[in-house]
C-alpha cells in the first residue's frame, strides 16, 4: 500500500501547486520554456519607465495578468539625473535579493520548514571611472556584490543556512550575474 503525503501551504507558498508544477514539468519538460518581456520608454534626461505584463510560459501566452507593472528608473542628481527613482544598478540589487528570497520561501515550504523572518541587505560596489569613460582599466559594472541574510524559522541554524544555499544554487538572477548571459541589441531608427 502506497501512502501519499500532501503538504499544506506554508510560508504563503501554495505547496500543493508547487509540487504539481514540478510533476507536470517532469512529465513534459517543454513546459519549462519561458520568455519574459519588458518595454522601456525614455521620459526625460536619465528618467525612464519600464512596463511589464505579458510573458510566455507553460506552453502558452499568459493571460492572468490584467494590469501592467511599471517601474521608473533614474540617476541621482549627483549623476546628472533627477533623482526620480532608483538607478538601474539598484534594481539589479533588488533582483538578486528578490530572487534569493523567493527561492528561500519556496524551498522552505517544500521541505516543511516554517519561516518566521527572512530579510537581506545587498550592497554593490562600483567605481564610476569605467562608466564615465575615464579609465579603460575599470569595468563599467559592479566589482562585487554582497548579500547578507537574516533568517529565522522552526529549524536549526544549519538547516536555515542550507535553505539560503539551495536558493543560491537555483537562483536565475544569481546565475546571470555570476555566469553572464549573451545580450543581443538591435536598433531601429525612425
């Protein structure tokens, strides 16, 4: 006799759906192919706005998102911007923090660990000599990024640290940052 154990939702994660998704993708790997999209429009100066809504995934175009997500970006006044929004480099810090935190929540739920707190601080060091074109010896991007987690839950410290490590090992944003991704740029003029 086989007994099936179904985990209840935990940490705000619909664990039954998580496992159903894993099983569906195991049975039909092409469901794992996704394409996310964003559209950006210049506003003025260094201020611009990105709109995100649709994506392709699980074998079809998504229709569940009914409203746009919009995010402004700008540079601070000291960098000739208007200070209207975070810089694109700050959004990158947000992306790694958000990806790792989402992973921790999913992995904890899948492993039956109840979380009480998950927070992180992310710091990125950049030398603007590169981006300003004042040195060919300094890269344009971050020279280093540090993520510090504070996590508590109903498991021992080594298990909680393991959740963060597993999230790092499976994080798409961490992968892009540490392994790089080819970026193709096409230009149409009017």
